[in-house]
């Protein structure tokens, strides 16, 4: 494994005179799986974790304070190794509140005080990463071939297969049913499990990888790999790659119940956008009442653990009928609720989901409520779009209703048509910012996002309430009056969001 300390000491990066500005525990011991450079501000959804992200920083440091904090939060949610900003030539050091945001979200922040070619850093480090990862792929490929041969020649003997894995990976391997009951275990990389001793490190040392084993769209088991190694790459690769072949081994023993089959067929049709007649039939077969409203949530994970059973159980305890389906590493959850109680039920589900995923690697988004369950596909699509736009961090559950304005702007085929509306509404504010180097536009948008709450927006911008009032008074003078009495508050919010969002970046707009 390659640690952040080794990368900082490497010749290409040490030439940048790097300094760690944050105070995140264990920063130098973090494993770097890849070096990536990008100035794209919506890069978080494209990262998988473990990256050292190099950035010139100019676009980031030009953002308002809240948007810089959102950027830091989104990267931390992807579990990247660190963010390195090249401040050389910027004319100003990193702000204290940017460093505070990095500490708050646990993202190591590195200051590059001299200019170096990012390509040289990436090539030097990534060459080492590729060599190490290639060796891990060889190990996992060998294990996959041996398990396939075992299944073909002698049948899906789980104890033998688990022992093969334990020996090949030098790890402890366990398989448990969705309810937590053990299905098998092999190997002992830790001596006595859960205890420290001469045979191995303690329970909290080493690394672990977890993967759900899905058969027929249903979670059949959970695979857990634990090793004394501090580098999780081999175990995570094995968990990811071998979950499919282990599903073959479990397929003969795992038989979904008729109810599970009905649920899977309904959710597949909802995900794919089946026709009304098909969904109506599957709705009834799944035991749901006709005429019910529905809301669909999509759960994903920033780690390798695809077992969302605990979250699903919590949603069921909220008193609604829950159907779920796992596919491609994500769990789609359909909640059927009575139409008359739909609003209150959805609020309760959001609170329950947020409590259930808090502190975990899971994240999610809830789509809007649809009055007729036959339109559940619409709620599913909006949940997916909310994840794309919101880039949630681990442990976060987004509400599609908070992204309605952003979805509207994001769906505009030609954002350029808004330019005339921006100019007509905000010309004086934009001109003032250009001439005086102020950020009245960002202040206005923050105030609008807060529901025109002066105290809340002052806290967000980290300014005194009196300063906020002075800024708002200046904005109102430039706009020709208090926008709250103009009858065009929604229009102003839309154009402010559009003006503050450089293309192709989606605008941020509260509903």
C-alpha cells in the first residue's frame, strides 16, 4: 500500500512544498489508491474513494463560503485520501473557514505552495498503484477460477469454498444470513475472534470488507472479509468481484419465497418504468392495496457494504408497507402509504431513514410522493436525479423536494435563454460586484436559500448580523425595493441561482 506520507515525500510532490493545513487524525497513514487532478467542481460523484485529488484551486476559492463548504463535504463523503490545493500564485492563503470545513468533515487538506506539473505527480504515484493493484487482481482472479472449478467439479460446498478464500486471501471469511445468523466461517487472521493476542492484532486493527450476496434480486447472504493488513484494497476487490460467483454457490440452497419473488418483480417493473397494466397486476400480487400513494427511496453506499437490511427494518417499523429490491449495488425501496396520510408518512420515513444511516457508509435520496402507486417510477427517477445533483455524503439522506428548483434549472435544454432574465433582474447587483469586488450575488442567493432568514444566512456566511443587514440594504437599493414585496420572489431566486452557477454546473436552488 502507498500512504499519503510516502506520496508527500515523493520527489514530484515534495517539489510543491506541501503543507498539511487540516488536523484530521491519521492523515499521513491514509492509503492513496490513485492520484487524480481536476478543476471540475462536481467531481465527487465520479470518485470511488482513496484518491488524492490535485486542484489548482482557482475555481474553488472563487466560490462563496457555503459552496466551498459543500465541495469539501461532497469529497469527504466519497472517502478520498486528501485534497491538495495549489495556492502558489493565488495571492492569498487558504481561508480559516475552508480549513475548518475540512476538519469538520474529516478531509485532509494540503497546501501546495509551489507550482509543479500535476501530470508528473500522477504518473509517479499511479505507476506504483497500478503495480500493486495488478498483483491483487491476480490473487482474486485465481480465487475466482478455483471456486468456479470447485462448483463445476464437486458442487457448491460452502465450507470448502470459504476455506479456499481464507487461504488465498490470508483472511478470516464469514458468511451470514440477512437476519444475522451464521452460514459459515473459515480462517482466522486475528487469532481468537474479537480478542488481541500473540496470534494477531486486536479487533479494531487491520481492515475489513463487506459485500451483499444477491440471488434473484434478494439479499441471500452477507460476505465479510477481515485481514490483519492495513491496506483494504485486496479485500474490497475480492468482496466486490467474488460476490457474484458466491451467488452461484448459494443459488441452489437459497430459494426465494413467493412473496419475495412478487416483490422483486414489482420493483423491477417500477425501476424499468413498466406500463400501468403490468404494474397494477404486480402491485396486487405483492399484497399492496389499490389506490395507495407511494414514495421510492434509493440507497447506496460509499463503501463495499451493500446490506441495507437494518435500514429496511427501521422503515417497516415506521408503520408502512415496504417493498425493496437490490440491483447493481443499490437498494430501491418502495413505501406504500395511504393517500390521506401521505405527507406525514413521508416526513416520518425521512426521519427514520436519516436516523438509520447516520454514522454509516450508506447514503440515500427520497423521491417525491406520487398519489397513485402506478406512477412509482416517477418517484424512483427523481430519487436517482437527487443523488446525482446532491452528491450526498456517507450517512446523509436527501429529500427530492429540496432539489425541485435545481431540477428545473438542470432540465432547461438551453440555459442561455435565462441570460436576458438575469440581466434584466440583476444587472445592477452584478455590475456592483464587478466594480467593487464584492459578493452581493452570493449573499442574495444565500438569503433566498434560507427562506429570507437574515439570521440563518448570516451564520452560513459567517458574518455579523449587522453586516448582513447592510448587505441586504444595499441589495434592495440596487434591486429597487424589497424583493419580498415585489411578487417576483421565485423569479429572482431562479435568476440568482442561474447567475451564480457557471455552466455547465447545475444551479443550487431551494424549492
